[in-house]
C-alpha cells in the first residue's frame, strides 16, 4: 500500500483506532497512568522513608525517565504501529521481549540465564 494511501486512511474520521492520532493515544495513556498510580505513590510516600527530594538532579532524572524514556518511546511506538498493517504490527509486538532481552544481555555485564 502506498504511503499516501496509508496517511489518508489513518486520517479518516470513521471512529476506528486508525482515526485517532498516535499523539492523542499516547497523551491519554500517560494521563490515565498518572491518575491511576498517584494514589499508590501517596501511600508509598506515607509509609516508606523518602529522602533527597530537594535534589534537582533527582528531579531531572525523573523528568527524563517520564518524558523521554517513557512518553517519547511510547509515542514513537504508536506512530510506528500506525504506519504499518495489522499483521506486520503483530509481529513487532511479539518481538518486543526478545529484542529487549537481547539488548539487555549485550549491553550489560549480567550473565545470561
């Protein structure tokens, strides 16, 4: 299928998942994840000792992990899935753990299982 036809179909307004932009999907997922995990965060902060919250380096690292490593990667994943057919996307979906394990083994000094 030509790229132009995929873009036209992805921008259709028929109410299917293809009509929702990857940015809207990512924004909604991150928003609801934050809403659902905030109560657990409050409980943890109440019962576990939390130190170092005045460290700007800590907040920078948390911001990087939240925005770049999580939301950015999630957006790119959704954008990629919106550009391929469902059958191709399903192959990539099931390859995620295999690629993740191989990257972990090859980039760390941890022994392989």
